[in-house]
C-alpha cells in the first residue's frame, strides 16, 4: 500500500470527495493544509502542473483534483 498525502484547502468539494473515496476503499492518508504550506512548496506543485486542490501524492504517482480513476489504482 502506498503512502498517501493529500494537500487540501478548507471547504474544498473535490477534497471532500477524495477523502470519501479513499475512506470507502480503506486507504489511509495524511492531510496537509495548502494554506499553511510554504510558498516554495506551492510553486513546486505549480511547476509540475498541479494547479488545483486536492493535490494527492503517493509513492508512485501524483495528481490534482478528484480522480476516482487514480484512487482505484491504489488498491490494485
């Protein structure tokens, strides 16, 4: 099982959908608030094309937004 970190924002609908999808599959994750991350971290995400919340980082993949297709691969 991959380590999963979700960089999210308060009141983010796509973030909530991501939490629910991961919870439904029994996948553990940690959450980091994008509003408390250093500017350098945000700039690194943008440079990699990760432009919307949530930003999900796993051992082998990363993506932005609610991606049920990507979440499904975590249990494969």
